């Protein structure tokens, strides 16, 4: 396909790999985090890491919407799904995320009316088709997905649909990045920035990374050459002694983002004081809830939700994986007790999870020689 | 995805993905759109409209 092929061109990839090799300082170890799970999958699907010198290490960030949902929220969803007369709707990935007593898929098998949807609009359609039932949509995702939920809520209001509500578990990207940068566990040299979140929020919100923490960030696209190009741009910044936000994905990402999406989110959502992230704990002002104007469509107000905090399973090291502290294959249960078919942790469930990427592309164990 | 048919009154468009499957997509955030336009879609909502000469560089 035109242009897609160019962005997957093997010769150009080799040329960029050669450029990366010429830019790295021998004897220095570089650690870059790709924030978005979409990047993680491209890296392993296309073997991008095999093209990198041994002293350039990619660590995987928290930008996987399903992976960061804590067990307690899954339990809350299952409790709602068991309410009399409720049709519970969610994205396919969420169905297999383990709660403390099974997943939504298992709750469906046990008789709860749980339906997989492609978009919140599909959930609203189910509500219109079933006026005698209560339809709840389990909304997850970063700023890429939140505008979709916001538009659907506005549509529900405009169409006078009253049997529809949202269990809002949307999160924002900046607070976890700040938490990671504050963490003593991790020393990073730069970031490959999340291209699709930036389509909505723009590149500007990432300016705190160079300004407050002195690290370069390059917002990048998702084709293999995009990622290699972004790595060359980070290395050039480091070599030039620069530290700034650069936009490799300018063909899609406007520096200021999508103002209409930001406006609709501001109307429908407000920040929660705290939100719990799997493995990262509570992070201030990192989650979204429905604003007062939309409180009547808030499933957590319409129904009684347990809201109990559940500790992650002891064997699961999703937290360390999400923080980039360990590689997936370093987790004790990776590929043995925890597989995509029978996941223990969220990172193995989601199509954007780092563990699923390693497992699906055969990276069961890998020690790279460090220069 | 590629826009196939536009329902401007409802802010929706029928769009086709790379495999040819068709989906109803919210277009309020990128309007106006016309048949043949390429859009980047997340969770059933278009979040970016792509310039025609650059559109195919993006796997949507």
C-alpha cells in the first residue's frame, strides 16, 4: 500500500539503524521509554529492537488502557453486571481481565448479560433497542478514547435516553509519566511519545518532561520507520545537548491537539482527586469522572458499586512491567502460569500489553549484551 | 478508515476500514468530512482527519 510500504521499507530501516549506530556513544547505555502500548507491539511485531545497538534499550511504559485498570474496578464492573435488569457493555479486551473472583467473561458465562462493543456508540444503540433495561458502558482508556465516551454521553442527553449510564474509568497520560519520572527505580534518557494520545492533547502537554526533568521526548507514529526515526531524533537531541519536545508524527499530530475533542472532554468530565492504577498505586488527578452536568448518567451514582480496593495477585509483576522496571520475561509467571489464554495480569490480556507483545512475538527470554 | 457516506445532520459517517468492513463513525471532532476522506478512528470516533497526500502513511 502506498506510503505504508515506505514506512516499513527494509532498506530505509537498515539505513536508519546505521544512523542510530553512528549516533550512539560507545560505552554509554541508553534507556528510552516508549510510553504507548501500540509502540511496544510495533517494536516486537517488526523486530525494531533487533536493529538497535546493544547499548540502546527500550523499556515499555504505562500507556496501555486495559493494563492499568486495577482489580477493584473489574470487581465493581462485575458487581454492576449482576444487577437486576442491567446490560453491561465493554470493549473486548476488558472481558478477560481477571478480577479477584473471575473476569467479566466468566461472569457472562455465569449468566450476567455482558456484551462486547466496538464503541460507546454501540452501547448507546443497545440502550435505545432495550428501553426496559439499564445499559451500562464500562469506559476505559486515555485521551484517545475519552472523547468518544464524551460525545456518546452528549448524544444520550440530546436523544433523551435515560436508561444509559457510564462507569467512567478514563485516565490521563501526564500524571503517570510524572510519577514515573519521580520514581527512584528508573533512570531514563528519553521518551518515544504517544502518537495517538497526542492527536487529541497535542504535543504541548509533554513540555514538562524536558522543562522539569531534563529529558527529551519525541512524539512518534506507529510504523517501524517512525519508531526508528524517533530514536534518531532523541539521540540527536542528546548529542547536541538539546532537550525538547519534538513531533516526528506531524502528519497526524497537531502541536496543539484537537481543540474540539478537548472542549467536549472538558464539558463532560472532571478530574477525580485520586485514581488507582494497577501497579502504580493511587495517582492524584489522573482519572476522569463525569462532571456534575452529567452526574445523572454516572453509573457509579445510579447503582451501588462496592468500590473495594483489591491488592494485585502476589505472583503478578504487572506493576514493575508498567513502570519499565522489569522486562516481561523477568516476571516469575510470564509464559508459564500467565499466558494470553489464561492471564493472571492485565499486561498479558491486552493487545497493547507488553507481556502479550513479548509472548505473541516469541520473546520468551532475552538477555541483550550490554556494551 | 475511509469515509463512504456522510450523515451530516447526525454527525455520523459510514466508513470502511482497510479490510473493507464498514462501521458507523462519529465525525463531530473532525467535521466537515466528505466521501473519500481518510480519518483516524479510536473507539468509533474520528479524532483526526488526514491530509489526502499523507493519509495512507497512517495505519488506522
